């Protein structure tokens, strides 16, 4: 009986989904896993197994004792390494494969730059690229999944109230726009505070706030933020925030006093 080997395109699409799902949602009944199975002609169980194989490559997942499965292939390892070295290119390649897939897998593999949305669907009424429309959605979902859909400061677990906060702004660091290590999952108020430089993270992984908030003339403002001053952030599930990014934020965005 012939073995239905995974192709590079299928592996990219599976890993693209893996990073967007919390570990607990990797099962054959997940609607997104079912949808991917239908799209590439495989069973939901085979997709779930592939994602569990990826978990065996995930150092932080393994360190928790949740090893996943041990069937990761050489191709799995290769695509895993590609994602971790160039998030933007691989995210856009995977998104392009998801959008329409009119090009051959070889064309995608040999491409020197990511495909754009227009190259797949032709002229559109608005200049929307995959990076803008899909890449930002990937970053949000990957960052939320990285914190198990919880605010890393408060623990709030309603995704309607959560944002993926860039540590290095989208406009300042093109290379790390889609890197989950460049993101924190924060509820809306803290996301705004972090973005405006009123909140930072110290080298020990603790939240710090500007004196404009801690010493505000408004007692409601002081009482809201003071309990979180010095609180440890929740540990990420897959990717710890890059210390260099957090240092940049402290030096260039955080107001401090």
C-alpha cells in the first residue's frame, strides 16, 4: 500500500495552523482541523496527529511534560526551522497556499520572496496584501495561543477583550512583524498602556507602570494600576518574549517617571 507522504505545501499549512491553536485545541474534532483536512484531502485525525508531532519539536511544550507525539519527520523539522528563522516569509507562503493555491508547490518552494494576495486573485478594489490582511491575523492568533488565550498580566480569558501587543512596533521592525516572540497578550486597557509607553516589562519579567498612572491625580486610575505594579507576567506556552525586544521597549517607548 502506497504511503501518502506529506508534501511541503501541506506541512506549511499544518504548521501555520499549529501556531494559531492553543495546545488544548489540538484534536480531530476542532473545526479548523476538520476544515484543513477537507482542504488538503486528509482526515482530521491525520491533521491532529501532525500537529501533535509538531508539539514534539516545541521546547517549551516538552518542558511542561506534554511531549506530543514523536513522529516528526525531517520535512517537519525543516519547515519548523524555516518558520523560526523567517516568520514573515513562511507566514505569507502558508497564507498564500491557503488563499487559492494556483501555483505549484515547486513554485512556492523556489520563490525568493513571499507571494502577495494580488498575485493569487488578480486586481482587487483595494490594495490589500496578504501581509496586511492575513499576517496581522496570524500574529494575533499566534500570540493569544502563546498565552493560552489569557491576558499575560491579569489572566482575563475572554478573547473578545484581548489584544496581541507588538513589543517592537509593526512599523519599526519589518523582520519581526509576525514573530510571536515580539508579542504580549494583553487585555485592552493594558494593551493601550503598553502601546502608549505607560507600561513596560522589567528584566525580571514584571510589569512596570509610568508614574503618570501610579501617581495620577485620579484615585480611580491609581487604584486600577497600582495592584499590577511589579506583578510577574504569566509564562508563555511556546515562545518567551524576546528580552532584546523588551529592552528596546523600555528604552524607546516606556516613559518611566
